[in-house]
């Protein structure tokens, strides 16, 4: 487990899927991934919520996972999004992700259905039994309407050795303590909220699955590395440095703002697939200001090193 925990330690980027004229923009995707790797990102998460997985075809998802694995070339762990609100479809996604070369899978709670905890146990058990890959549970009640109870997480870990981690995106740092109380330190916890990365780390989490790292991979990596090195003052400065940018990534539904920010930085286009649409002109202007302030502050911070 220690070796496994080391592989999950640090910043994992929940990658966007750039589109151009309705198709996946592979050139932009490749450049984004390389930028992540150069920044020292520990993990890459293709075809997740931020990657607009709900509107990707199976073939597109398979191709993106395989492409990410090839681009990463062992420099980062590739954990593919493999969740759906249908258990049968989830199992298919898990198997396809494994066949495409993914090293782990991230499985979100079924959305819309709102299953009971018993339903979550049955769902995740079926998915875990379909693969030998490490499984990270994903609890995001604000998007799915259901939360994984700490006791449910503990039971799943007892039943399935490959259920090893959780991405916790419920907006409360208290959940880290609750999950550790139920599951012990065997459970690998990632913050699913960028703004809670530092509090989560201080309570025992090992990393973050990050949206803002699409825009600011270097700063997110530096934050986690500073904490790991015991430099809490530097970690706090970096937390404060990215705070406004982090908040800006959620002024509209994800991934609209992060795609807008990447477009403003000339790193990818803002195109999205319906029913998602690009951010409003007003919010795009707000993001331009936020990005400008962040860029200036980050440059000044790096010069002070």
C-alpha cells in the first residue's frame, strides 16, 4: 500500500477535452498534456467530468485514454474517468479504460438516480469486480445528489482490495477526518475542491484531483510539494496565490470557466458540447481580469524564490 500511496500522492489534473468544430482537438490536447508533464504533475485524469465525458462517444473516450497513456510514457499515473449512472455501462467503461492502458479508474457516484448507500455498495462492488485496476471512488453530491458515507467507503474497502482511494468533493474538510476515522490511514484521500487542497493535506489527504491545474499546474505542484517538505508558510502563500483563480473556475458550471481561461491564455479553444455552452461575455471579462492578476502575482512569486 505504501508504494501505491506514493503513486497517488500529489497533483492529478482533471483534464479538459478541447474541441474544434465539434471534434476533439488532438493537437491542443497533446500540448496541454505536455505542459502538465513539464510542470511535474503526478497524475492525469482524462475523460472525467471536467473532460465532458458525458458527451464523448466510447470511441472518443478510448482514444483519449490511449493517447494520454502514450503521451505520459510513465511520467505520470493515468487514471481514467469511468463513471456512469448505469452500473452495466460503468462496468463497460472500466473495462474499456483498462484495455486502453489506464493505470487506475475514477468512478463517480451514479448521477440522477440518487441510489441509497446499499445501491452504492452494489454499484461499486460490481465495478471493482470487473477490473484489477486500483479504483478511486468519487463523491460529489453537488453534481450527483448523493454522497458516499464514510461507513460505505470502509465496507467497500473491506470487500474489494482494489478500492483504495476517494476523491472527496463535498466541500467540507471535516469529511477527511470522518473518512479516516471510518477507513483508517489505508484510504488514499484526494481533495476534489481546489480551494480545500491545503486544509485537506493538513488533515491527512495525500493529494488533489484538480481543475485549476489545467491553468496553473506549476503552482499547484509547488503548493503540494511545499506542504510535503514541511514548508507550511510557502504552502500557505501558494494557496493564497491561487485562491482567486480557483474561485473563478466555478463562476459557472465546470468546465466552462477553465476552458475560457485556457482560451484567454491561448492554450485551447473555449468550445463545449451541448448542453454546455461557453461562459457569458460578462464572466469571460471577469476571468480575463482574474487570469491577469494571477499571472502577474505568480511571476512575482517565482522571482522571489
